[in-house]
């Protein structure tokens, strides 16, 4: 088990990277809105991915800081929702986020998940459902790419929720 000071350093590093991911996502989103030549919004998936990564890293930083072990997974909020080990932070996180906890879970669901692989028998090598990194199988057949999968509203919502999660984590003593 690492020392408390070592855990604190690792936790702050996760939170700093969460801030960087959110900053990059926010800047890219602003560029999307101001570029009249970009009608396809091809970078929406990248913005959503960095918002999701910000949420994931901020929460993992908090867990590290609290000495709570967690699995290797992008779906860290899903894990917090069900695991006993997360009980010390679950009520506070849910209170802080309120209805945005569900929205944060939605953003998290856009990350690739090992559990999602192989659900579509014809396209077993593709992740089912929308995600931010790989082409995915459509319910009625065909393949979609992340660059065209997300709306500007989904991007805006992902950034808002990521900002709220990061703000929550930064309220914790020792994580600034």
C-alpha cells in the first residue's frame, strides 16, 4: 500500500490530467461553434471522449486520495453505483450531482467497454452502441463512425457534467 503522501501525489496528478482533458474539450468545443466551415462537427466525438476522460480521471483521483481501490474500467461511476467499497463517497457524490449523476453515467457510457464487445453476432469485432473511439454496429445494420455520432447538444451536456464532476472533486481537501 503506498504511503499517504504518495497517494496524494498520484491523486493530484489524476485531477490535474482531468483538468487538462476538460480544458482541451472545452477549447475544441468553442472552435466547433466558431468555425463556419465545419458543418459536420467531425470533432464532436473527440470532445465527448475528453469530457468522459475528465470525469473518469477526476473520480479516480478522488478514489486514490481516499485510499479506495477500483477496477481497471472506463465505467467508474457505474462501479461507484454498485460497489460497497465506494460507499464512503457515493452519497456525497450523488447529492452534489443530483440529476446530473444520470447524465454523467450517460457520458461514461460513450467510452468503449469490454462488456459491450461481442453482443452483435454479425459484427462481433465491433463495439455495440455509440462510443467515442471505434466504429460501431448500428441496430438496423451497417456501421457508424464516432465522428458523426454525436450532436452539439450531447457535446454541450457532456462538457457541463464533466465540469460539475471536476468541481465536486476539487472541493475535496488536498486535491487542488
